[in-house]
């Protein structure tokens, strides 16, 4: 928060005392989320962005607020692009993202005098899923790209039944959509696009539900959204899991991010430190994602 210069030295001193009470003087070194002097943290934090991060971000906020009743944290989804746009517009404190910020987004914030600061908060593998009745359990990365570009349109061409492939994708505001396009669809040609037939869906859960209800469907979701109702397709012989994402053997893995305008201070810094500490990273694992090394 930018504080205007005040004429009264006494008023400045009073404001500084109030600010210290609001922020709790920062986070404790042990990552407990309590203020360094033992006083209670207080303040508000507004967060918006990645639907992939939504479940774990909600768990983080609830865990931190339980430990710090004086803090109010609001978490919304809407996609990585939406969250970053809100950060640029100054309406949120953190933008959650499942992709790196784009150059044009960084430039837009800097044009307003802001500074993009990137925080890696977890690791994710993008699991490719089909209906358990589908029969296809393994694809190469090259085959997967051809399927999503619309070059392979029938399951029989990759060892499955004679049935037209139903393509499911996240919508274009999603960071997962962007990352999957870069890593799979356009892996060999940066100008390649998703097939026009791809059905764009607003969330990971929507893709899971469509796959469960359609034997010919194929989709992709974050690890935290896998269920026993879908079959995970191995890519180049490696199945998406916490272990394979952590060791880098799964080819469609990525970091998950939180972005801020400038280095977080006060209650924001305490919250980020807590997320990166043992309690926050345990929640990452609890939600099916990969804690940071």
C-alpha cells in the first residue's frame, strides 16, 4: 500500500503504529503464520485465478484463517488469465496461475508502475484421462499432439475401438489450456492450434464429468482432480502421478504460481511464508498435488 506523505509527524507515527498492529509485524521465522512478536495477525487478502489451484488455495486460506482468526482471505477461480488481469487492474493481492505470466501481461503491470513478483507454490502434472471403458491406456506425446490438433480423429488409429474421438479441453482463459497447448499441441510447431472440434470446458471437474459420461472422450486435468471414475493414460510409457511429476519423468509437468505486485509485506508475506512452510506444503500433498522440494 502506498502511503502519502503527511504534514504532521505525530500523525505519521500514529499511522505506523496502526500499520504494525494490522500486519502483525510480519511472519514468524518458524512459518507458524503468527506475528514475529507473538501478536495476532490481522488484515484481508484477495486472491483470484487458476481453477487448477482453486481447491488447494481454498484449503490454504481455511488453514491460515483457522490459525489467524483476525485474517480474512477471499479466494476465487476463473482461470489464470482472469487472475492476472485482476492483479494488473489492482483488484487482488495475489493472482493464482498454472502457467508463467506472459510478457504482455508483465508489461501491462509495469506500465502502471507495478513490479511482477513470481512465487512458485507447488508442482503439478497434467494427467490425460479417458473413460475406463475406452481401452486405450498408453499414448506417445506425438500421438497426443496429433489428437489435439485434429490429425487423429478415430480411436482405432491409436489401438482403440472404431469410434470418433471426442476432444475435451479447458477454455482459453485457463493456464492449463495455455500450458497444454505449448507442451503438447504446439510442441513441434509453435503456430499449431487446438482442433476446432475441441469442446472447451470451464473447469477440471467439468472435464472429469464429461469423460465419465462418454466412452469416446479424452481430456486433461491437474493431478488433484483425478478420481477412480477415470482412467489415466500413460504418456511415453509414464503415468501421471505425484512421484513422476516430482522427479520430472512425466513429460507434462509444471510449476504452479502465485503472482504479486511487488514483494509481499505484512499479512501477505506471512501468508506466503506459511504456504511455503510445512503446513502449507502438506496441504498441497493432501489435495493431490506435488509439494515443492
